[in-house]
């Protein structure tokens, strides 16, 4: 069964968008948008992903691949709260390259990928998405 996602923002200059997994949308977005510090950082990450030719930078990195689809992480405050949003990049309808926010992890204990994080990554690798209409 395919998972549903909804597009939050699209790039004006590039054929890419940022989406969120519908099963997590309410939890991720409510928690992050209610906190001014997180909202500002998330807006900054979105702008970089959507407006730069190279969308990868210190706060948005590739961490794995699944069928040539990158698994990435948004690092909100790597030197502070160290919360992460794990994402899957894929091409959806109309050939839009989407960064889909799949799993929100409140705290990550270290910079390394431990067994628990690897299980999250492996789970995201199995996700197949379609746009929610």
C-alpha cells in the first residue's frame, strides 16, 4: 500500500517540492510550527532546499539510498536539541522531485547512526508515496 503525502511548498526556480507524510503531518507540523525557534530553522532549511541549485548543505544531508532514491535528514539544531526529520526523496506525479518528510525524531543522542536510527532508515526505504488529492 502506498503512503499518502501532501506538498507544503514548491520551488519557483527548480522542479522540486517539499512534502510531508500525511500520517505524520499533524504531529510534525504542529510541534515544529508552534515553536518559533524550530519554525525559523525549518523555514531556513526549506529556502535552501527549494532555492539553491545544490540543495544539500550542513543542515540537510544524504544518509542512505534506496533504489536510487536518497534518504536524507534535516538537522534542525545539531549542536543543541539535535532533533531530526528523516526524509525520502522521490519523483512523484507530474515529474516533481519531492523531499518528503517521513519521520520526526525529537532527540538524537549522538551524531552516529546507531541501531535504532538504522531501523528508522530501513523503514523509510520501504515507503512508496503518492500525492494526496
